[in-house]
C-alpha cells in the first residue's frame, strides 16, 4: 500500500514537471497574437496556457481526491479492526 502511494506521488510530480515544461514551451514558441473573434482582449498564448491550466487543475483535483479516498479507506478498515 505504501509503495503504491509513493508511485502515485511520483507520477503526480512527473506530471506537474511535464505541465511546467509544456507551459514554458508554449510561452517561448507561441506568439502573443490577439484573437480576432473574442469580445475581450485574448491572445493565442493566453488561450493555450488557459487550456493547459484546465488540465493542470484536473490533475491536481484528481490527485487530492485520491489522497482523501485513501485516507477514508484507511480509517474505515482501522475502525473495523479495532
């Protein structure tokens, strides 16, 4: 169980590092061109980084829910064994 938790944590940190690398590549390679079809001032770089941010948020929330479920499962079995 402890080994599985460490594997999940490592995967999370690798995913965050990859998201950071993708964000850096987006910042360096995509021009800051304004998009003509938006009512507010929005650039291609901002849109792309926003989409990446949605994936980062989804990953963080999924990781947190997994940790909370794991803690609830441990408490459930601990109560049953006592």
